[in-house]
C-alpha cells in the first residue's frame, strides 16, 4: 500500500473514530505510467555517450551498454504507438460497457 501511495496510484483515508483504513484508487491516475518516450530517448542518449567513452573497450565491456541503448531506442520508437493503441482499445471497452466511463 505504501508503494501505491508513494506513486500516487492509491490513497488511504479513515473517518473519525474508525480503526480501519479505506483504500481507493485515485481516479486521476488511470493513465499508464512510464510510457513517456522522451524518457527513453534521454536514456538512449546517455547510453550512447557512455559508448563513446568506451570506443576502444573490448566488445564484452561495450555489449551491455549497446543492448541498453538499443532497448531505449526501441521503447522510444514504439511506446507512442502503444499508448495510442491502448487509448483506442480502452475507448472500445468503454463503448461496449466492459469498462466504466470516467466519472461513472
């Protein structure tokens, strides 16, 4: 629960005189997290800068950074489309009644 609270995903409340917490999801937090491609672009730049410092290093020393740079570039490229797909899928689920509409 503490982790969810620290991420702003859930909140805990307690009415006066109650001994038990009430836990609820924050309605403003229904959007996926960590899907901002800009973060992954920044990571890719940092990994590439690290690789530039290791130009003469043996391949086995460069390999982890090369893979992390490739992953960061892949995520930066694919995440915007994935978020768009999620929004379209979510809208379809809401229209069919499988998911409630916001504020419902």
